[in-house]
């Protein structure tokens, strides 16, 4: 007799089946967990909670015509006059909309001289923004920034020119319209001041260097508070720090006080940088999202800090872009 043989075989078969079932169940469970984790991660990536682990290249969203990178001169007709401006496109241009900086040259200068002195195009190449250097008209080249002792500082309608230039750039170039800024040197600083007052809704921030500021007919009618930076040498003899009453040129402190009022700033201010011949003051208790910043160069003349034969404690171009890049319309 073999009474125990068959039961042992059946018991072994049962254990074998159970083992296979457990293996299948475990595999299905692990597969379900993996699918759940993958779907959960994709959902987080989609809503921006985490970044995907694989490299992502920005999609091309520029729909405007293609342009040669680097420098090019363009023209338009504004106020019945043929106006020209130098455009610089960074190597990164043409993929997604880029910020735009308008840089007005000084009295009697050419646009190319402004590009050379400021080195703004090199900063644009590093940071990825567009620069345009408008050319003033009159002989010598000037800007209609206000009224001096001998009448208007220029004959052309440079506010209209700026507005037309912005429209042209936005139609033909891949411009981020939320990040448009203006700067200028000397009388070009006065021009940047005037567009800050007249075209406030077009600019996210404005900064000037050694600005020559004149009274604007009807006063400054800025439509909203706007971030302002002013860089000036205390030893400037052409656009004196304390102004020039004989020429009706406004003092730097009066210029700043005007913006402190328009930007609804409290009297509280901080000296946030002091080194060598540079002292920088900021007013940050202003209207929401606005600040006023002033760099005073104690022995600085009528020049652009960071250019040859000037202070190199700061580079005005780098300082301006760092300021601009904080602000958006």
C-alpha cells in the first residue's frame, strides 16, 4: 500500500500554483505602481511643479521676418522726415521674443558713436536682448527734449519718431513688448526723460547717464509710476550736477525729486553701494513695483562710466541692464 503518495503530490502541485500566482500578482502590482508614478510625474511636469529630466530646447515662437544677426541700419518716415536707426541683434535672436533697449546718443553724436561708447551691444549679446540706437536729426544731430534758453533743443518730433520706431520694431522684429526700456547719454538722457513722461505706457523702466534735462512744455505727464535710474558725475561741466540756470538745464536733485513725487516714493532711502568714487542711493518705498535709483560719481565728468578714461568702479551699461531686467509692463 502507498497511502501517503498521492496527497504529497497534490500538495506540491498546489504550492507550485500558488507560487506562480504570487509571482504574477507581484509583477502586476509593480507594473501598476510604475504606471501610476509615471502618470503622476507627467502631470507634475505639465503643471510646472517639477521640471522634466531630459533637456528642453525653447520652441521657436517668433513669427516676424528673419533678419541678419549683428548690426544693421533701418529707416522709416516719421513726421514727414526720413529717420534712421541702428539695430543690433544678439546671436540668440530669432527664437523667442526678446527685450528691447532704445539708446539715445548725445548732442552732435552719431548712433554708431553711442554703440561704441556704451558697449551696449556686447551686453545684449550676453544677456539676449535687442538694442536700437536712433539717429537724431538737425545739424549737428540733436533731440527735441524740451525748451532751453534758446528755445527747443531740437526741431523734429522725436516723441512721434520714438512711437513710430516702436511700432515698426514690433511689426517687423521679434520684440517682447512687456520688456521695453529707454536709456540715453547727455541730451540723449534728456530724450529718455521725455519719452518716460510722454510714452510711459510703452516703457517698463528708464535709465539715464550724464543726462541734460530741460523743462518739458506742459510739464511731465507720466501716465503711471515708472522705475527710474540716474547716473551722474558730480564734476560734470557740460550737464552740471547742480544744473545750469543760464541754459535752463535742470539740476540732478530736481530731476530726481520730480520722479520721487511721480513715483509716490517716501522720503526713506538707503545708500546700498559705496566704493571708491561711487555712492548709490535707492528709494524703494514707492508705488508698487517701482524704485528710483541714483549713482553719484564724486569726481566724474561728462562721460559714460565704464568707458575708456572714466571710473571703472561700475560699468553703466551693466548697471543699467541689471536694473532694467527687474521690471516688466
